[in-house]
C-alpha cells in the first residue's frame, strides 16, 4: 500500500499554480506525492554535497578591479533549523538579475542590457554559525513574459542543500520598501502575512563598513512553523 506524504501548510506556503506565471504548472506535481522509503544511497551519500561541486565564492559585484553597474549591496544571511540552531556546512547557491533586470542566461533575451562585469550566480558553504555573506548589486525589476501586465520586483533566488541531494529548499528574498512587492504574484501567493514577511530582508543602518554599500540581513529557516516559504 502506498503512503501519501502529508499535505503541507497551505497558509504559509505559496500557491502551487500562480495565475499569469506559466512556469508554475510545469514545476508542480499533478498527483499527490507518494512517500518512498529511503535506501542507503539516499541516506549515506554524498555525505557532503559541498564536496561534490565547485564553489564560486560570494562576490557578484565585479570581475577583478571592474565593478558591476548598480547600487552595491552587502547581504548577511543565516541558515537556521526549526529550533533556531545554526545549520553549518550547508551548500547555498544563489542567482539574480543584474541592475537592469536581466539574467545572465541564454533563455533571457529581453530588452534589458547585459553587464559584462556581472556574473549573476554564487555558490558557497555556511560557516559554523550558519552564516554567509554576499557582495552584489541590487537586482532590477523586470516584466513577466509573456506580457502579463505585471513586473517581478527586485529579488534574489536561494537554493539551500542539506547533507544529501534530496534535501533542498529553493526560495527567494525580497527587499523592504519595494513598491512592486505589493503586486508581485509570486510573493503574494503565500497567503499568510507573517510567512510572507519572512521572505523580505531587513535593512541594516550603514556603519561605513563595507563602504559605499547598503547592508541587509536575512534568515532562511528550515522546517517548522517559522519555516521560510518555498518559492519557484
């Protein structure tokens, strides 16, 4: 007899299908998920996901001495478990659009220009305190295709891996005070206001270190009632 996976909390997690965003039907199962008993291959390896891929560092703001165009920002992020304990040794990937709202990817051929000094992706490992830092530029907004009459606000994508490949959270981080947040269909697909607020970073008043950069803090919480909502 098959055992179905318990339904998720629909109040704190985003709607599976978002109107006007054609990718969401492709990324959601049409049938209930079935629990599968893990085998040794899932439980024992790879022990360290981070050791199986090449790390890219956490600096997206320039290539060598040349800096990417846009407002320089410094992100301080912590990965925590449902009890508030730090999750060290987690592999984290991130990707974002450049300051003009364009991704460095062949599938993005929109009107926005490419920045030759901006790569758009990072890959690193959290330290013992579950922390990592990123130096980047504030991403730009962009229209949703096909032309649906709405724009995605500035946001950064995060993918957090656990000790094995099957343990993964994909989510997004938004910026406080951004007018487009109020009409973003992806962010507002999370019904619960408190859960939605967990996707928005916190602005930190500048101290001059690092210089010439706005500073934001953000927590990614794994599991539990305060878990960070998944985002496509």
